[in-house]
């Protein structure tokens, strides 16, 4: 047998456990990805069978949780099988199992926040007070639920930022869900008229019976008159663009009728304080 073959055989014999463990990890990762793709494909097929509208928010939220739990369990089993190839790890595992009660207390205390978030994520997926695609308000921030993961939930705010909230916080604090019953949301748009403007004529221009838009006087102060109207929107993501289009349309109509209007009240800064007299005496000036 050539010397190179002997060296390779010796290396394989000396590192058989390491090679087996690495192969186990690779196979576990491939199997996890395969199962995830199968679950995702089944969900897509189910959505197509439901009239091509895709999965409902409830089914989509549960499907995401099932995918991630399955993927995580397969990877953890692969890691356990890989570590089981080493005799030293087996001895440590035997010792650990002998004192499993103490170990459970230590791990539970150290990972309390992580476990609490994971349990809360499962509860959110089962009870579904919020779902993927819902318009929610949490801690005075309003946005659309983009993803519900096992440990945290991502909310896309109106300005494009992402609010990442631990699931335990969502379970412990009140969350206002605007679309949990009706997927439609109510959009408010407002324009300002200068003081003394003809509000009645402006409301006639804004009103649109076909779209069920009825303008009202929402506020009157020293800045002017604020007119506001409400409109139902089928897609929560279109709230801000719809309100912007309505404001632009109203402003064009108002300007065409000679009614000057602004989107927000003018800024009225505080008057600057008058400078105080210089306390320096005449003798010091000279």
C-alpha cells in the first residue's frame, strides 16, 4: 500500500469521531432545509387551493412557527447526535443526567428571559391576538406586523423603521389590534383653512358621496380651521399613501376656488425677549 494511502487511513482512524460528527451536522442541516422547503411548499399549495388569495393571516402565522420549531428541533437533534460521537461528551452527559434537577434549575434561571420569550411566541401563534399583516399599536408606535418569530416579533412602522419587540413584552402589555376583526382600517386626512375662510364651501369641495367621504370641522383655533374626513382602506399598508393623495387632491380643489389652505397650522414662535440694558456703568465704558 502506498505511503500516502497509509497516511490518509491513519488520519481517518485517528479522527473518525470528528469526521462522523461533522457529517452528522451537515446531514442534519440539509435535512432541516429540506423539511422547511417541504412545509413552505405545502403552505403555498394550500394558499393556491384557497382561491389564489394565499394563506389567511392565522394560517400564515402558525405555519411560520411550525417551520421554525421543526427546523430548530432537527438542528438540535443533529448537534446532540454529533456530540454523542465523543466518549468524553458521553461521560459528561451521564454526569449531567445524574444531576439533572440541579442542572435544570441552573439553566432555567440563566435562560429565564429566553425561555419566557419562546413560550410567549408559542402562545402568540396559538391564541393569535396579533397576526402577520395586522395593523397594531404597541407602546404608542403603530405599524404592521411583519413577522412573528419564536423569541420576538417585528413590526414595520409607518416611517419604514422596524420595531423589534420581545414576545414576552407583547404578552404582558396591552396591544391595540386595528384589524383583528375587520381587515379594513379607517384613514383620517386633514387640511387647514386660514381664519375666516368659507368652511361650508370647503367642506362641499372635499365631500365625495361616491367614496363615502364626508368632511367635518375637526378643530377651530387661532391658526385657522381644520377640516377632516375619514375613509375606509382595504389594505393597511396603503393608509399613508391614501391620506397623502387625499390631502393633495383637496388642496388643489381649495386653491382653485380661491380658498388658501395649508396641510399643517403655521408655526407661531415665541417672541424673542428684548435685550436687557447693559449693567456696565458709564465710568467703565469710558
